[in-house]
C-alpha cells in the first residue's frame, strides 16, 4: 500500500532546516543574531584582566630573581670578609663588585651594609627590584648573609 504524498509536496524534502518556517526556528535565528559580537565584547573585557595577571607574574619573577642576586652578593661579601685577616672593607667591596657584575638594572637603589665582630661577619644587601608597571616602584629586596670569621688553629 502506498503512502499518501506529503501535504507540503516536494518542498518537504529540501535540505533546509526543518524548523525554518516554524515559530521555533524564527526564535533560534533571532536569538543567534542578537548574540553577534558577544565574543568580541567578552574578549575586550577579559583581555586586560589576563594581561594584568601575566604582568604580575612576570613582576613576581623579577622580584624573586632580584632576591637571588642580592643573596648571592651578600654571600660573596660574607665569604670574602671572613677570610683571615677578616675585613669589613673587603666584604663591602666583594658584595658591591658582585652586584656591579650581575645586577645591572635589575636591582635599583642598592645598598650594602657590613657589620663585623671578632667572631662573625654580617653582610646585608638592600634594594628595589625592577618594575614593569609605569609609575610604580618595584618591590623591596633585603637579603642577609652571616658567616663565622676564620681562625687559624695550631
């Protein structure tokens, strides 16, 4: 037994969306056309936040690197200053020499403080890390190294 032909005729077999002429199809089209440019607006809002997050992470990495250089300078000063005959001037010059060779612009406003006693020497390096944000100063860096003064034994 043959099935009766569709009341819509050959148009029912067209590759168009089945709900195109219906009320639901019109709602989908209207909703989709109302969201044009939404991705651009979302990107325009999200991009500055992501950029700020990345810049803050890079700023933190620069601060950690500046701390590492300051600690290296303090350790180098303590190492040189504790050798017999112990000398705070030698410790100061060794720490400043280390900073001149390695820190360049990374550690600004740097200052080396050396304190010595008959049994130990303490070198403190302070400064400010490089800042990526215009108008803002970098983060403060302070590192200290303490070492015992060498004593000859018979």
